[in-house]
C-alpha cells in the first residue's frame, strides 16, 4: 500500500469528538483532497517499564482502541495500531505509505518532548511536516503568566489569571467528529491483542465517562468523604487518556461548582509547572533545598505502606483501594502521601513511583505535583511542618468508618497490625529532619 495520506497520531486523546489535532488533520485532508489514517502506537519504551502484566491502563487503552475501531469499521474506515518504539514505527510507516503530513496533539513531559523532537527531525529529513496542537489542557505553557511573563509558582494567583483569561478567551470546541468522511477508506487493520504486546486481561472496570451533573453540583460538600458513592466524578482516567474533552467538560460544568472548576485548573497548573520546570520530572525537588533531607527509607516500612498494613486504618484502606482497583479517593491520596513522607520519613520519590505503577489515572504532571505538595518540596506546597494526623483525618472524613471497614474487614481482629509508628514521635522526628536540611 503506497497511497498518499495524512497521518493522525492518537496519544492522550483517544476520542473522535472535539479532538484538536484530528480536526486540523481532517481539515487539511479536505483542502488537499487527501485522506487521514489515524494511528496509535503501543510504545515499547513505556510498556517495558510496567511491572504488572495485567496493567489496567494497557487494558483500558486496548478496550478504548477496540471501541474506536468498531466505530470506524461501520463507516468503512480503520485505525492503524502498531507496537514498538515510536521512531522505529515511523521509519516503517514511511515505507508503507506515502505520507504527506503528520498531525498529533501536544505532550508536556521531558521524555515525551524528546520523543516528539526525534520524530519531527526524522520526518523533516523525509520532507514531511509534523504538526502538534494543544488539546489535553485548556491553557498551557506560557498562556497564563505573571505580568512580567514569568511563570506562576503559586496556585491562587495563577487561578485568578486563568479565570480572567477564561472569560475573554473561552475555548471553542473543534467539531472533528463531523469530518470523519475524510478518514481513509480501508478494510479494518487488525489490532494487536493484549497477548501480542506482552500483557494480559485485567480486572478493570471502566468508570462511566458521562459526567453526572448532580455529582458536580454537590462536589464541594461531598468530595472529601471517601465513603460517599458518587461524591467525586471518577473522570480522572478519562481526562488522562483523553476519552473525554477537557474543553467540553469545563464549558458544560463551569456554572455548576467552582470547586470542581478549580480542580480542572490544578491540572493546567501542574502541566504548566512541568513544562517550565522539567527538573521536577527528573527526580529533583522543585525547591532545591529539599533534596538535602536525610530520608530514613526503611524498606520494611515501605512494604507495609504499599500493602496497606501500617496499622493506621485510613492509610491502609487507601492503599488497599489503590492495589485492588487502580483508584484512590483524592482526600485519602493526600493522607497516605503525607504519612509516607512525614510519618515514615520515606523519600517522596518512592511514593511517586509506586503511584505511577498502580494508578489507573496516573498523570506525570499531577502525580509529581501531588507528591511534592505532600512532602513540602513542591511549588505552592503544604508547609513542611504540616503533618496530617491520620486519626483526626478519619474523624473528619470517615467518622463512621464506612470506607475503612469496606477495605479492612479484619479491622477489629487480632489480624490487623499494630501501628508501625507513633504519630507524636514521628511528627517530632520529621520536623527535626526537615529543620536540619532546610537551615540556612
């Protein structure tokens, strides 16, 4: 097959509706009298780092791609799904097709930027243009800055400027779904099975991607209580992989709940931080002095934390929820992160890495931002002397122990472990360690 086509490369944007890069690819196809072939690459550079062969995220992507393919087959179209290292895949694609241009959407991490630059350079040598567009956030890079054009490092003033821009530069939806006629007419190409790419079916239950307006209306009052069914939106995984449009979500919910809108702004904020300060994704603290903290890094205690056997019920319930489902309630995420870094004095990077392995909605920018916030090392983070008391957090947010008992059925038995650390002693220990590291 050597027909002239335009490629659209799916990444964190697995949908046909309001997909910016796809919209522009289809628009160019119409102008040139060409057709667009959508592709997806199971990136071996990423897959090789995954420890679980039944990784829920790989299963999620595979299920979504299968659904997209079914939609296309009904229209006499297809998606091309490859596996391998992206540069090698493109080296093969240019042999299989006469490629006019390549379209995709922006990514923001250092490794993703390096990958895209390599592919852009390769395609340029072949005379093929590489176009990328903003899609997974609302405002990006340097679109929201201080008056002196420097990036914000504190959320509140950033959010004020963001909201002011939102009023004057409200995003428009890109009706990409209306240009599907310009996708390549072709027989369906086979999608590699999970086994083909070295993985297995998981126990994944995909959350509903239709936002529930009642949940969003009640978000401020309900979001901190992990036992409330429907207290949070569970849209994180859909935003992570782009199976829903962040623009559409913000436009349709902006008037319902400001707290919910603020959470969407936090996403933009952390992606902006990652773009301007890429060292945060390279194992370094946002605040350099925090790299001088002497962590205890007790491996036995870390294993107990991972397994949900610390003897602190709210912490253990959260870790068990994560291990069993790939999800953890946001309030509980803050508690378990604070516990690891402050109570156990274990390096936040250990927790960041564990979450990266387990979270279905894992997002580099948000995960790094959240862990550095909890440890005090990040931008606009909790002050280092703020140490969550798990008992008080339980009394405030799970006083009837409904959430805890769901995940710890042996709570009242001798099988449940004794606390591995005393809160008051741990607090004194971490304050001393931080003061020592942060002294002038």
